[in-house]
C-alpha cells in the first residue's frame, strides 16, 4: 500500500507488488492461507492483522483463499494537493484538511486572489474571522471557547480598526 499512497512510480509499485506476490506465495506454501486458524492466531495481537488478512479473499464455505486485487492492481491512491478551489468555502475546507488551520495564503493561492480580498470574502460569508489576538480562525473555532473574552477583544480592536466589526456582530 505504501508505494501506492506515496504516488510511487509504476516501476516502483510493480517491483513492490512482485515482492509481495513472492512473499505471499512462499508463506502460503509453508503455512497455508493467511485465514487458516493457526495463522490467524499467530498474528492476532498484531495491530496490522486486519490489513494482513485483507490481502487475501477467503471463501468460508470452500475454505479456500485467493489473492486480493492488491496483488494485480493499485487499490488505493495518495493524496494529491488541490491547486484550485471553486470558492472561499471550498478553499477553507482544503486548508483545514491539510493543516488544521486557516492558512490565508494557501486559500488565496487556491482562489488566485490576494490574501486581503480572500479574508474580506470569508468574513463577509461568516466562515472565518481574523482574531484580534492573532491569526485566522474558522467561524466554528472563533465563535466557541472563551467567547466573552473574544468579544471584549473584538470590541477593543474594532475601536481601532473597523475590519473587526464583523467579529463583534458574530
């Protein structure tokens, strides 16, 4: 799975698939199918045992095993970072997914706009706010927690800079 998740080259993935086939065939020749009771017990405490068992298709009725698709083809794919987003909400979602934060520069890059415009759009839409204490936060994050303290900070900041008035309203 690693070569597939890392978006490895076809040659690298094929080489690892060939090695997996060889290792599986040798194991089955010595010990029988992975789903054989003795084998299940042998790696029952291994946290990867569900993944190990998943490489084999087990027919309970006939007590026979066949190789799963991973032996022949890619079954997973790695994460490909988006290069564009349709709107600020989608771009915010991408930023939160990738970093867990509101990365205003990443969002601006996805939308092909400058950071100031994107920030204004997100505040107007009520999906993110610039915290007067520093940094950007999603609406869910900004409008939770110590909201009384945040309101006081927003009121003070709004006296000096009108861009914080939406924070007070929210």
